[in-house]
């Protein structure tokens, strides 16, 4: 079965055809490194990781590039407000580079915890100022820019198909929004380069042909993706919140500059939801991976939770829902730990799994296939088949955990063993429940009680 993916650009599920046979160029919108990345952000990166793993599983050579926004992301998408990096630096009493390095380090640690493969290229906006200036010069030469008192802007009225990704109707936007445009010609125009209000005050500013300042947020992704992947590449991923502004503007400036199609396939991950709304600071449900660990959850339990919903559909988060995933994941690991390797592959189950992942990364269905396999008493080749499947799941299903059992639990297990020996079944059941409530499981085996994590 050919790999099919849903392309936001065409609003269709399409058979994936790379530009160069056997190779894939993939760009993933990365973090703005001014603060911790929360679990809603990380859902997007788990989705991109699954896509990468599915491509590798299908024998493609993948070159994945991810940007690191360490300048130019203003607190408003309307090119207004303070630069998030400058704001964080002031707040924490550090310089912007220290802020960027610190939060990028934490982000990479989260990748490791969640078993997300790092991209082949990390590219920081501050290290590619020259490329961004060159791209703006190209747009200026082609007549797509104009100057205002606060910066150089892209004139969206000069591009016939502006907004095609989001299916924006510019006329409706113009009529429906009553806002002060300032010196902007059109409501959809966006900043390519912003001037420093008072040169020498900002921590991050550069000389340019237009004056001292810094790049707009959108220009970095075009300049860096084209540097590492070429003017036309295969896949671009990101969260669905990027469709209407950030990715729309990336397409506009890239295609205006090159005259070529920018990206062939656009894939977007849906929001993580909490109480029916997008996870956010104001609504709650906003945890970091470290905070979930403090609450007794392993990072891979969160990864399992994310895989229970399709990447293109909203996923409702609550600690209760995560608890259910935790129990399912631990149960799965416990069952798998008993499976012996018979050196065979179960082709029937592997085909069902491949059909699911190649159908627009249908991970909930792929998980169902895995559960069917582990519960099938007659199936052979379980171990090697699970090994193949986990190349995509990334759940470390075959890794044996070294569990450190506290003395308190050991004592309860010993009491339960004694109760079983004396045929005090009610007491044995009560002790099992007590052990479970403390986060551990106990299974009876010929060689004695086996303790695991719930």
C-alpha cells in the first residue's frame, strides 16, 4: 500500500510522491525559545516525529530541518508588541542568548524523554540573518515590499493567490475587520524587517540596507528552509494555529521570491484541548513534561496518550485521561515482557499495522492492531513484529525497566505472600489493592511474586 497523507494545501488525502525518488526533505516549525514548551506544543513534535518514523519505515532517506526562533517573534501576530525573547531576557535578568540556550536545552531534554528523534539540522534565526536579508532584498527587487516608519513590509495585494493555504478571502477580511492599519497598505501585509525604535537599546539588532533592526518572524522559516532543503521541497509540518498567518505568509514570501511552488505537502497537527478549549495558560491543563513527571507520569505514557488520537483531530487532555493511558501503557509493557522471541515475523499483523500507518498516520488504528497481536494466544512471531512496529510507535515496548521497589512495598508483598500461603484470600486481595494504590502491581508466578509499576 502506498503512503497517503492529508495535504492542508489541497484539503485532500494524497499518495505521497517525493521530488527525488527515495529521499524526503522535511521542515518542522520549531520552538520560540523564551519559555518552557508545554504538552500542547509537544503534541505537535510527537506528530512530526511519527511522520518522520513512518517515512523511514517506508525506506525513505529523510532530511529533517527545524528552526529555533530566538529573535523576531513578537507578542502579537499583527507585527506589534514586544519581542518575546527581549521580554524574557528583561524579566529573567539575563541576555537573550542565555535565555535561548537555556530553553533550547530543556526542549532537547524533552525530546529525549519523549523518544523524539532530533532533526538533522537545528537552525537558529540569529545565525541566519544574512540569508534573511538576502531574501528580503530579492523581494524588494521584484517589487513586493514597501517601507513604513517601523519596518519593511510585504505587500500581499501584489500576490494573486495570497492566502491559498488558509483559503483566506481578502475582500471579506478587509470589510469585516475594523482596525487601525497604521501605514500598512492591506490588513494582511506583514513585516519582513522591523526597525529598532531606539538603536542600541535592544539586545538583538543588526545593520541592514534599510536601517538597524531585526527580522520579522515569518522570514526566518523561508530563508532557512530554502537554504537547507532547496527552493521547492517535500513536506512542511506545524500546528494548525500556523495555517492562517505564519504558514500563509511563508508561502507568500517564498513563492514571490522564487516564482516556484514552495512546498508540496503541508501537514498540520490539531490542538491539545482542555475542557473543550485549546490548552493555554489562561484555561489550565498547561503542564510541562517535568511537571507531569512530578505528578507520577512517565514521559512515554504521555507519548502513548498522544497516539490514542489521530494527529489531525483535537485531543482532550485531563489528568484522568492521562491516567487511563498510563495504565494501558504499563499493562501493555507487562504483557510484552512475558513474550519470548521465536525469531519469526507475523506477516498478517504487520500488514494490518502498515496499512494503518500508511493511511495518513492512523496511529489509533495501529495501536489497536498491536493490542490484537499481544492478546492473540495463537499468534506466532509476536516479539519480532512488535520490534518492527515500535520503530514507528517509539514507545520502547521491548525495553525492560529496572524497577526500584521501596521497602514499604516489599513488606506488603511479603505479607501478601504469607496470606496466600495461609489461604487467607480476602487479606491477600486487600493487600494487592493497597499495593496498587501506591502505584505498584503484583503478579503471581511460579517463581514467586513479580512486582511492576501500575
